[in-house]
C-alpha cells in the first residue's frame, strides 16, 4: 500500500473509529421500488454535493460552529431531501431484513 493510503487508514482507525458505535453496513443488494428509486434520483446528487461542500469548508476552516451545524441540518432536510432519503433506505433495509429471516 502507498504511504498516504496507510496514513489515511491509520487516521481512520485511530481518530474516527473510536466514535463509531454501530459498525453495521448497509447491504449493497437491497431492492428498491420504482417510487423509491425516483426519490433517490431526485435527491441523491444534491445531498452528496452539499455534504462534500460543507465537509470541504469545515476541513479547511476547522469545523462548524453550533449555528453552522444547525444551518447544515436544516439545509439537508429542507433542500436535499434528507428525511425522504432516510425513509427510502429504512424501508429497503426493512424489506431486506424481512427477506433474510
């Protein structure tokens, strides 16, 4: 592995993983309904772009203030479909778990 890749993995395990309380992974083989796929198509790009934008800003500027964090969450819910996407993923995961049992 290249030195920078090793450094990133080390940072991940040393600085981020201690804060992870749930290490479950969303299954890649969940099946979505047509309506769910429409919701994902409608919001996913804006959702991911907004996260990248804020993430870059906070990495550069040293993290969000309390007011910025509240504004971020509001933007994600009101403009980026966070609640709608969460419901889609929860529904698909519930179906996945039911089928696995």
